[in-house]
């Protein structure tokens, strides 16, 4: 990089946090430089120091954090020890930040207009000017009716809208550096794609430098010119985005990329690769390479000597003695699985759902969140549930579990026997037969109970065993999930995220489960851990012939684990078919838009199919096909009049492939092949 | 996962031990906590052994030695009835400590139970109970106490303890309810329901252990208030048996003397109240910090 003064430079920066009285290093000697107008992506798993780097760039470390060495330069000026007033000036005028959770970033008690105008007032504008500028700023982030949004409170905005407002505030001062910390992580793929488009457009217009932090390599790939890979607070690889992701030079990056289910991978074709072991704990003393404990090609030298960041040509740096061997490093050792296919051979239905509807009463309005769902699920089969938030995925899962009771006339039956709507009225076997694995193991496991107690209690209740028997069975169950016997007496907080999720899975297997609802079971986990958990779920399915309903917003994961996919929109089943049929197309227009909004990790270019507008209010669903106001294919389909007036039925367009669309399959195929 | 089982056990147990060690180290290096423990510890010690170490009985009257200033024979001097102030201050710690602790325990137990139930069930029950509690906490402690005590006719340590416990109940209930509201949204509660656990099990075995930290903190804070409330009531001459060595009534009996040069019989019991209350508050603050609340 021979360019002029970098916009932001972290020079040999080390940061440590004081936790329980001891300094623990979080960033270890990091050097990053971002050129004016450049977008730099920082990736890494949780706890690697990404966010700390972002906060350090803003000079906004938590109270227990301190810079132990090195310096932070903004446009060539050292801001490491600048006084508070001058830093405040910089934050008002030159550096802005966008946080992960937009709703938390906004003050819930102030109207949007007032909050955004505040930024302009800080910049020295008058009251009236500020309001005018606010309107303009909101228009700039593609909010169609700024006046109406300005009058609303943050909780009245959708996640995507709130993030736009936060971005509008961040760019109000025309900052020269924008720090974005996981700006799209909590958002739906379709909304994420729109926010990313917006950031890209704004960047093109203003030439702002961006420090972009994300764990999602696909997002980073579409957004950033260069990326840096962080591991245990150390920058292990850096270079142009394409180069690093296509030809990684550090074993960690290689491993990370291999863990991600991508390119149409399915559970029957291949096991997912994993990175063995866990990252070093915060502030651990690491005399050698930070990755040595988990590296499959490490040699003795790696344990004692710290590798330097070496240029492997064309600005591609890697901190590894064996960087030339990294790409071809052997796959992590995985236990050989039985040769059986996870996909069921016999299709005797386990679960049958007919006419399932659910209406909530809100104020005096009836809100129908599920409309006439019909589904069946075979033994040992996995059904993937996809759809944007608010599509009814969770409600459907809860109705099956018996936590909420569906409307009159809905039937859910197992093995042909009707299940009572209420959990309390189901028999003990029925309760044990349908269980759930929650998204967040931190919330799903009682932090005050030991691992053994959590599982044993479930065995006691669900399998109806005595206390002693339960304890013994729980030990076996846990060991089965590769939770070491010696960890059974600890509390969940002492386990890593992956181990916690294993305990949660063990608990769901306490009864004799036949169906397990997996509600985003890997979305709170890092990709290397995610791969482990997915492998475990597949192994268990092969052995126990259990069926899964797998809810996820990560379409790569859904594709990997599912035999069939159900796509929900506004409480209606829009498409249902085998994994290949749904993913390979021809797709339902809604599925098509969902698929196209996911940024590809392998960099393959897709045509973005946009959904216009936002999800309509389910209490007032649109006439005709509920998708028609947003449908990307309605215009020019020749059946517009039908789409706006008649709700299409769920029709079998190919054997086993159902769609709720008026447009004939052949037309869809033609449109989508363009 | 790659490491051997032995080292796994080692790390988990070791980490737990280091965490506890580090937390204790933080508390021990916290000067406020150490000071609080010394102050409170001193008064607890007095409450336990005070009766045997004081030079004379605290109730012992000697009209020949009234209003003596502090001296070798009477370290804190004597009061208007010739009683030894030192003995009365040291022995007086027992009553206030026992009463304050009992009152706080009652308030904490009742408050936690109400907080657990209302926070878990929410809805109309919650609305109803919380409005009643609002009404109770709208009344000043002293007014309720004076009313109740005059209703039963005079001074009763038992009634005082019950009244203070009663007044603390809504405050603790509100704190616990807030914690339970957040806690009952967590998935482990849903998981318990999904294995058809009974409600009492969910409340006391699942949720209660998770809301203990705020309960402990609230307990220590309330204990400090209880000391003040009891001292105030006994200063007003209600709530405790007359003539017993009691800090509040000692101040009440003698404070007029502070202007006619017999300051010792007022200042020493007053200082006792202050040091005990400060000590408890110092501990409360440090405990709050250690629990990161």
C-alpha cells in the first residue's frame, strides 16, 4: 500500500481488559491500515477481538479496557492519548459507528425525528435547519416517507428500518470513517441485502472509509476491498478479499472456510469439516503461534516461536511458518460415520398437520399468523422451515410442541393419532416424543444447575425413570453427545458454546424423541462449532431415526441438513418440496428472492431479485396472493389480474413439489433462467 | 475436545477455583468491603459475647455516680441514672442486630415469594398485587409502625419486627419481580414447561436460584435500613421494652444532655448506630459490585 496517509491506522496495537482484578490481553500487537475510501473487513469467531478493535478505533473502550501498547492514528494524527474533548469532536465530525442491534442504539423514549435532528444540532445547525436536514438524511437512506417515520418511536420500526435510521445518523456528519460492527447480523437475509446495498451506494457517493466487522464471510466478501482475519486477538491473515477467500494462506482461514456448508452441500454427500479444539481463553499466555493448539499442520517450531506477518505477494500477508502448506492441509479428523443414509427410505408419516391455523387477538383485531397449513413429515426425515421473521415459523413450531393452542379445526397427529392441542393433556410418551433444541444455549440451560442435573431431570420427567436411574441414563446420554464424563458436574457457564448446545441436545433426547424441533440451533454459534453440531445432529438422526423440523435463516445450513423444505410467508405455505427442488428451482418467486439475497461466500455472482417494500401487517393481508404487492415476478406474468384478486392454491407443480403461485411453472422457469 | 479427559477435568475445576479465588481477591482488595466487615464483625462479636465482657451489668443503677464523664472506671462515662454507658452500648448491639436481621429476613422471604409469583404469572394477578404493594409503600414506615404499635398498645419488639418486615415486603417484591420477569422469558423455563414440570418446581428450583444475586444484594441494603428504622422507633420510645440497653432509647433519654455537657451518654450510642449502618452499607455496595449488578 503506497497510497497517501491512511484514513485509520492501528499500529502495533495491544489492548487488555481487566477482569476480576487481572489484566487480560484481548488484542495482541495488531497493525491495520485503511486507505481513504477503502472498505476493510475484520472477520473472526466470537471472542477474537473484532469488536474491541472497532471500539479502539473510536477510542471508546469499556471502562475496564486499556491500550497497553501501540497507537491509533486517524488521518496520520495520533489519537491514542487525545483528551476527551478532542475525541468527542472527532466522533461528532469525522468518525461514526453503527452497532449490531439498531433497536438498542436508539433511545426508546424519543421520536425518530428528534433523535436524528439531535445529530445536526450537535453539528451546530439551528432547529429548523436540523429538521430539514433530518428529512433529507432519511430520504438518503431510502426511507420513502421521512415525515411519518420521524413521528414514530423506535419500537414502532422494523429492524431494517431502525438500522436505516441508525445509518442515517451515522452518516449525517459526512464522516470520513465509518465503523460498522455486525450491522446486519440480527436482520433477515432480504433486509440484510437491502441494508448492504444501501451502505455500498452511500460509500460510492461519499468515498467514506469503512471498517466493517462481521462473522459472516459472505457479507464481508460483497462489502470489502481487503480483509483481516483475527484469531485470539491476533491478526493471522490479511489481504485483498478475493485473494484471501479464494486462496487462504493461514490454516485458521482455511479451516474456517471449510466449515461452512456451501455450494449445495448435503448431509448425504459429505460430512462437514470442523476445527478441533476451542480457542484459547481470554488473556491466555501464548508463547508460540496463537493457533497452534488447533492446527493440523503445526510443527514443533510453532509452539515456541511467534510467526511474523509475512507478505506472500501482492499484499497478501499471513502469520504462519507453513503458509504454503495451509491450502492443502489435511481435513480435521472426524469419526467415520455409519454408511447409512440419513434420508429415510420408508416414508411412513410420523407427523401430519392439517388445516393448522392460529389467530391471535391483538386489541380487538384478529391477527392470523398461520393460515391453513398442511404438512406431513416422515420418520427420520428433516423438514427445513424458512421464511423472513414474522412468517410464522416459530408459531408453527410452538403449535406442534403444544406450547400454544391452534384454532378450532386444526389437527396435528402423530402415527395417525391426534395430539391434544395442550401440552398438559398429552400423555407422557407424547410429551417426550416431541422436544426442542433452542437457538441460544445460554438461555436454554439453567445456569445454576449442573450439566448432569439438567439432563437427569429431563430423563426423570420425560422417560419416567427413578432418580438414580435418571442420573445414570443422563451420564450415558451426555457421553453419547461427546460431553466428557468429567464435565458433567460443572455448570453450563464453564462450557463453550458448542458444548452447551450438546448438553441441550442431550436433554432433548431424554425421552424417546421422535420429532425434535431445532429452532435456529446453530445461529448463536461460531461456524467451526456449527459444523460440529450439524454433524452431531445428522449422526443422531442416522442412529435414532428421529425426525427434525429445522428452522434457520441460514439457507446454506438448511440446505445441508434438510430432506424437504417448507417456505413460509405471512403464515402461508408458499412452497414445499425436496431440498434439491426448492434450491435448484424453478423457485416460487418468494423463494427466489430469499435465495438471491444471501451473499455467496464463494463469490459466485447472482442476480439480486428484490422484494419491494416490507412484510405487510398480518391483520390486514393483501388481497389475492399475499405476496403480490412485493412479488418480483408479478409484473409481466400475464396473470396479474389473478394475483391481485384470487389467492392461489398450494398446487403440486412437479411430483412432490408444491407451490402457491398463479404463474405457471414453465413461465417461472423461463423467467428465472434469464 | 482434542485434549485428554484428565486435562479437561483439570481445566474445568481449576477454572472454577480460579474464578472464585479471583472474586474473593477482588473483595479482599476492596477497602470498603474490608472496613464494612470489620465494623459489622465487631458489633456481631459484641452481640455474642458482650454480656460476659462488660465491666458491669448494663441495667445496673448507681445513683451515686450519675452523669460521670468518661474515665478509667467508666470508659464511656455514666448516664443520668448512673448506668455504665460502655456496657449499655456494647450489650445494646444484640437487640438491634437480632431485630434488624429478623425483620429483613421476614421482608425478604415474603417479598421474594410475592415477586416470584407475580413476575411469573404476570397478567391480572400481577396488576392487582402490585397495586396493593404500591399502596403499602406509599405510606411512610414510621406512620405504619406507630399506628400498629399504638393499636396493640405500646411497645413490642415482636410487632416492630413484623411491621418492618411488612414494610420491606413490597420493596423486595418489586426487585424480585423485575428479575423474574426477565428470567421467565428465558428458554430454560420453556424447557421446564415442555417436560410438564409443576409450577412450584419451576418457581423454586428453576427460577429462584437465578434471581438470588439481586435478592442477596437487596437483603444487605434492607438490613442497613432496618437498623435505622429500629433505632428511630426506639428513639421515639416505641417498639422496644423500656429500660433495656437500647441504642435508640439511650439517645432519646440523654440527647437533651448534649447541651449541658454530658455529651458522652448520647454520642456513644449514636456512634454505634452510625458505625453499624455504615458497615452494612459498605458491605452491600461491595457485594453489589462483586455480583456485577
